[in-house]
């Protein structure tokens, strides 16, 4: 019975995350224009994803521990980025640490960069992103931004490795890594290159789908 309840609660948490994410996106000036919605529902959406992940992955405790740590650090980053200027660097560091946690979790049972080609592909993507952003990145942020892009690309590449090695739910995990790269590339483009129309819609929707897919990569709780 407790396992069934955990599974049901996890599914409800996923619906709460989806609704909270939609309300956080609607806070933008092009939608409802109510910033208070972001302050309430942006952290709540990620907390709900943590609740969704919590009953999962009991048979792989090391993976579960690192993924949950990554989700919690992402929540810290979400809160920091509610203040886009003052909170940018703390948010960057929080998400960098989150990606390192995911990277470690994805290497539990799946050797790093075996096969190597996802790392080669994402190295090209990371190089292209940095090349496009570099002129607009302030000098004081160039080292942190470069380090962040490297960690993000490595996380996404290792997620693709897990998929290539035939893991259950590996395809969703690889897609989650790719969407995380897309989300952060959009965020960085909007901040350092040129404003994007309805930026929060594209950035946050891809971000939360990515996080949900990473959480879903953990084995579901038993149904009986």
C-alpha cells in the first residue's frame, strides 16, 4: 500500500509541476504581467518535480541521490534567478553544481564517455553556443559562463551515453539533456545577444520538460 501511495503522489506532483510552471510562465509581461506569480510558482514547480522524483529510483540509490541533489540545487538556482541581475552568478553556480550532480549520477553503472561520440557532438554544440554569445558576455562573467557551458554539455552528452548503452528510459534521459541545452542556450541568447519574443515561454517550458525527463529517468516505484 505505501508503494502505491508513493506512486500516486508522484503522479500528482507531476501535474502540480505542470500547472505551477504554466502559471510561472504566465507571469511574464507579454502574458498576465504579474511578477508575483513567478515568485510563488517558479520555485513551486521545481519543488513538485522533486516530489515526483522522490519515490523513484529506490533500486539504484546512488543514482537517485545524485539526481535528487541536482534537482535541489536547481531549485536554489530557480530562486536566485528570480532576481535576474543580482542572482545571475549565484544561479549560474547553483546550476553548474546541479549539472555536475547529474553527470555523476549518469555515470553510476554507465562509464563516462563510452561511447565517446556524444561528447564529440556536444563539444561542437558548446563551441557554437560560446562562439555566438562571446561578444556579448561581460569580461567578468566569461570564465563562469564558459565553465558552465562545458558542464552542461558534458551532462547532456553523458545522458546520451546512458541512452546508447540501452538503459531503460534512456531515450527520455537523452532528450532531457538535449532540452536542457536548448533552454540554457535560449536563456543566454536572450541575456547576452538579443531579446527573444516570449522568451520565458521557450526557456521555462523546455527547462521544466528537461527536468521532468531527468526525474523520470529514475526507475518508477513498484505498483504493488
